[in-house]
């Protein structure tokens, strides 16, 4: 399974990661690598329940990455 993940710089300097396909599936990390590791774990936990609708943001406010589960 492949899901898109958005990475954004948070106000505290951390990298915030969330998966648009899984509403409310959000985490953070000090680096992009740590944020991607954390979001992978969050997605795995999230998928134990039913996914919600996607939410949309302007394209210039995020970076899209793919991770394999």
C-alpha cells in the first residue's frame, strides 16, 4: 500500500507530517526522516480503525512524499 504524506515546517522548528487520506493522522519529528518514521507508525495505528475523508490544503503549503507500508 502506498499513501501520500505531507511534510510541513512547524512553528517550533519540527517537521509536521500528516496523511491527507487519513484525516487527523498527524505526527512530527526533528528531521524529515524522523517525521516519516513517525507518520508510518501513525498510519499503521490509524488503519486499525476506519479512515476518514481527505482534507485539502493549498499546494504551496506542503511537500508530498510517498512511503510504502
